């Protein structure tokens, strides 16, 4: 049975957890004859606007892909620029604290600069008691890397092989304790998951669009949510 069947016709259901792949910053800049760095700056500003909007409409979980384990292949100058933008975001603590947004980071932070690791920890601590949006920022994140990390922790903890269940894996991911994403949005005209939340997305609904991330506005999110309301989620049932 559809999970939407019980709602009145006019009532909209918000997904509990939306995940976004913030793609298209480079092409957005190129279209304007700007350096790619300008695209990432515009993408970062848009991320803040969309996170704030999600908090305003009462979304419970938002996960954004800021930097993947594969993004290190980019020119050093671009990687440094993304890290600089990320650091500036972290330094502006009001981004999460004053807005009642609880921020967490998913991914392998151990290889990031010490300053950034410290700021990440401080922002998680400062927003620990927030009751609004749960915001996950995926940084040096890869779905396969996350599963390897989980398996290592399971082996380390001495759990017997015949005691390992799907829930054991789920409980050892960076997203442990959080619901799986209901809805994954990828703008910019690419139709792939790019190693994003590959375990958690087993039953997610997907939404793709040609809009480049810096141009993806609340009205586009609303359109995506409307489309989500027409999906019939069966989770393998009928
Ligand atoms: C993908 O577009 C974007 C990235 C790999 C970086 C995203 C980073 C930010 C939005 C800024 C930092 C994040 C936070 C949380 C403050 P692309 O460069 O692959 O675009 P293209 O496919 O058009 O080249």
C-alpha cells in the first residue's frame, strides 16, 4: 500500500530525509566566463540558503555532498579553494547555532587539516542541542569507503560473523542512528549516484534536473517535493 494513501488530497507529505548532490558549480561558472572557484562560492551560498529553507519548512534531515573521497583528484588549487570555502562556513558559527540547526559531518575527517577538524568538532558541539533541522555535511565522504570503515569497526569490536545483520552494518555507518534518505536530488543533468550514501539509498526515490546547483532555488525544491508526493513507495512489497 502506498504510504501516501491516507493523506487528504491537498495535504503534502515532506520526506523525512532529503539528500542532495550539489553538482554543477564548475559549469555554472564556465557559462559566465568565471573561474571554477566562483562556482563553488556561489554553490556554497546556495547551500546555506537551501539549508535555511529546509529548516524553515520543518524538514527533519538534510544531507549534502560537499567533497567526495574522489574529489582529491582535482587540481590542488581547486581542492584548496573548496576547503577554504568550507573553513569559512565553519568559522561562521551562526550558520548552525543561531538557526537551531544540528550539524554533523560524515566522511573520513582524519586526513583533513587540523584547523578544519577542530572547527568541525566545535560546530558539532555547539549545535548538539539544536532541535531543528539535522544537517549532515558529507566531507571526504565515499559510500564504499564508509562501508570499509564500518566493516573494520565491526571486526575490531569482536562481533561474531553469524551475529552480523544488516542492522549491524547500518549501526556502524557515519549515519548511524539516522533514518535513510527518502529522497535524493541531483541537479546539473547527471544521472548517477557517484558513491553517495550507497548503503542508505537502497529504497530512496531519485529526482534529477538540468538546473546547475547555484541556480537550484527553494521553488525547485518545492517542485521536487511535489513530485515526491506522486511517488508510490512499496519497499519491495505490492
Ligand atoms: C560539484 O560541482 C561540487 C563540488 C565537488 C563541491 C561542492 C562544494 C561546495 C558547494 C562548497 C563547500 C561546501 C560547504 C558545505 C560550505 P562540480 O565542481 O563537480 O561542477 P561541474 O560538474 O559543473 O564541474
